[in-house]
C-alpha cells in the first residue's frame, strides 16, 4: 500500500510515518524538507511547498492508495486538495481536531455525534468547514474521505495554552510561575503521539473508515491541569510554581487567548473512542503522563539551549502572576 503524507515530520505525523513503515507500507512524504533527517529509512522524500501549485499538482499525477493531509488549516486548502487528489487516490485522510466540537459542551463524555459548533476559535471553525466540504465531496463520489480528529497529542513538545510548551519550560527552569487557567482542576485529555499512531494506521486503506469521522485519543481518561503542569516541571527536575487565574480574566489581559481558552482548554471532557475501536480494534494508550512528559523533556532540553525568550510575553505572564497573588492582601 502506497501512502503519501503531506507533512510527515510534525508532532503527530512523524509518529504515524514511523508506524506506517513498521507495518511495511510504502511511505512518501511531501514537505519543505526542514526536518527530514528524523524520517526512518526507506521513506521517499519529496521536497516542496504547498504554496507552489505546480509542484503540489504533480502529486496528483501519481496514484497513492492513501493521502494523509496533516497541514490543512483552511477550506481553500481542502478545496485545492479536492482538485489535486479527487479521483486520483484510494483514500484521503483529513486531520481535523476535537477543538471543532461544540463549545461549551453539552455533556462530559464526547462521541463523534457531537455537533461541530465552536463560536470562539477561528481555527476550530475552519476545521469544521473543511470537514463539511470534503465529506460532501465524498458523498458526491468525488473523493473517498476519512476524517480524523486528534485531541491534544504530543511527542516532542510540552502542552501549551496561553504560552507555548518551551515558554513554560524556560519559566520553570528560571523559577518563574506557570499561569494556570481556572483552579487547575478541569480535566484535559493528553495522548502520546505513538499511541495515536497505532490506531491511526489502522484506518489507512480500511474500507470501513470511508465517509466517516473518528476522534483518536486516550480513551475515557484525562488529567487535571494541575497534574499536567506538575509533571511538566518534574520531568525537568524542578517543582512547578502554579498561579491560578480565572479564564475570563486571562482573556481580558490578552484577547488573543480567547480561542485557546474559551474555545477549548477550560472545559472538562473525556473522549469515548468506541467508534474508532469498532473499526481498528481495541487499542491502549500505554504511555503514561509521567512517561510522556519525560520523553518530551529530552527534546525540550535540547531546544532550551538556543531558546530566545519573548520578553514581552514573559513580562505579561509575570505581571499577571504578581497581580493575582496580591489580590486580597
């Protein structure tokens, strides 16, 4: 089976490429070639940019049994892919996001029948629009589509939020506080990329997956944000200094945080993976939170050697922490 990955070296896609190779699939990746040194032996590399229409169109001149699109973030990309790959591949897999599910959620346990309605975050809205466009094309017989919705999936990066994972790591190493939205007790699902990949590859070339949408996450298990930040710091050999701030207050400090918080991270949910397991078989997420943070920390430590702090961001985070800690004094 010939599989094309658009991307292939990212936080999730590299694990999927590695799993595909282990399964004996013939793998090709198309990307800008910036991180190809980490690809496993035997992978065919095509260096190119999706913005280069001619180079990208040439991908449609070859037949791939499966095309996995990890770099689509807007409906125009989905429409372009429909033109390039429509009728020219056996299966097209769109990487969407669980962020597209209804916010605020109506229920605690999320299944695939939850509506895609996120009024807070343009990123999530664009994913929903792409899903609608491509599943309509599937229904019209123009492209055989499968949609996969990862939740927060990590491999070489710490969880982010109002700052990126490397920002939090730098702050931990310099004994500066981590800003936690709310009281830190809301539940968040973290899935290690290798665990995700095992289930993902079971959908490739699988006729039962065509025309369907699946989320792939840790099954019915989640962690509090307090646990997540504590384990992040522990993986660096430090203790976390947590400062809790209401999410609405954080958005008043920086309106750009609205999507990440009100559109995603503040809600307690868990994901029922029964649907994908009915197609690929039961799978386990074997990597614990502690193990996953430990694996990621090895990559983070290397990046911290050349990390350049955004002084404006860190000044704001320090200000928020100081002002919050002074309340009531």
